């Protein structure tokens, strides 16, 4: 069973990792707590039950870190997460903390979990880099990516139940109040909401044509369609209801703002996948309502609706569908 890890909150992902580590290391794994330097670690002291094996378990103090991203289809090798040429990365900022714990004999083993894909060559490179920078034996470092995380959750199926995760393909049940709250939250991203006339309808091009025009990858486009297409009719019906005219105007003002942001930022990104993820990160960072787990998936569904409905992105002069 596959889960939409990008739709979890940071706290939910941390809870998932703690529950998993309680199976791998032991029930006494202490949950993530903010340290004096601002970092968040989980800790286990003792002899591990299963990791790396029952025959040769880790012994001592194991520090666990969980790095969650809202992005879809991300990997460990991306420059924002790991780079040997700059310390201004997710992992680079953690290296001094790991090194400090090691020097203070408060760390014997290190585990890093992230909802990112991890290729074998990247795993070796990153593990060796951490070992050389922090003075930890490579055999005492464990990196876990999405592929291994899926294997662990199949092995320990009760962990996902305890963490209260929802499968990717579970139906999205949305009440009008929920959707209204999200649309209003989207509208709050604007500095001000001005009264404006309804935008004229845009001729609908095929999804494939639109993806080609906007350089959205086939994999990303398929995932978006599979996960959120079923919500588009409900969103359209809600916005079209006469009693929701004011919410429709808010939606239109949000679309106008986003389209301008896309035009301004488009040159900074290779694919429209990156543009969509930029918008997601922007929304989640600026609005606490949208960061709530109950609203994250709905927010992505509304963004997909904007794209599917040709409200954002290029439509060109292709024939209407």
C-alpha cells in the first residue's frame, strides 16, 4: 500500500518514523524533541532489537532524524537536500549538529529518514560524506528513502495504522464548508482582494496538449490526474453555485495572482512540475490553515483544478477539447 507522504504534516511524518523506529530499535525510542540549537531529533539508548540485524545489532546511542518535504517525487540527490559544494542544504545544515553530538559522545549511530527517493549510488555517496565529516563509521549510518520506507511499512503494517495514515487512493470527502475555508485561505495569499468581473471562459485543450505546452513531465501529470481528477467536478459544482458567487470571485482573484507568479517564476524552473510544487510550498509556508493535515490534500486538489480547468499555465492556440 502506497501513501501520499507529501500530504502529511512534518509532525505526522515524525510520528510515523518514531513508531517505525520503535519496531526497529526498541519501544524506548524517544520522540522528536526540539534541541537547544533548534534541531529536532529522536533518540534510542540501548541494544537495537532488529537493526541492522538481530545477529549484530547496534549498541549505544542512536540519533534519528526525519526530513519531510511537501514536494512530490523528490530525491536525496537534489541540490537543495545534499551537495558537497555548499553547506546551504537540508543535510548540510545538520552536519555541524551531528558532528557536535558525536564529539560530545552523545551519538554512536545515526539514522536519517526522508520522503525522498534514494538511489544506491547516492546512498553510498551521502553515507560516506556524513562519515567523513562527522567521524562516524559508515556502518553506523543508515539512510532510508521512500523505497525502503514502503518495504518497512509492509513489514510492519500496524505502524501505518497507529500513525493514522490515509492511502493515496482513499476517497476525498469534502464538505462545502471545508472547501470554502480552503478557497478563502487561498484568497488570503493576495495582499488585497479587488472586485473584478468574471474572467471569460478559456477554450479547453486536451490534458496531453496542455502538458506538452507547459513542459509538465508525463509521470507528474499522470500522478496528478490519478490523485485529484475525481475532485474537479465537485470543486466546479461548488464554485458554480449561485450562493457561492463571492467565493468564486475570490477564486478568480487567486487564479490571477498565481498566473502572474507563474509568469514571473517560470524561467526559474525547468518543468511545470517544479512550478506546481513552488506554489504548494508557497501556500503551506504562508497559511497555517493550509498546513493542517486535513487541508493539505484538498489544497493540492484545488491547484490541480486550476491547472486542469486551464486557469493557470499556458493553453496556446490548440484546438478546444
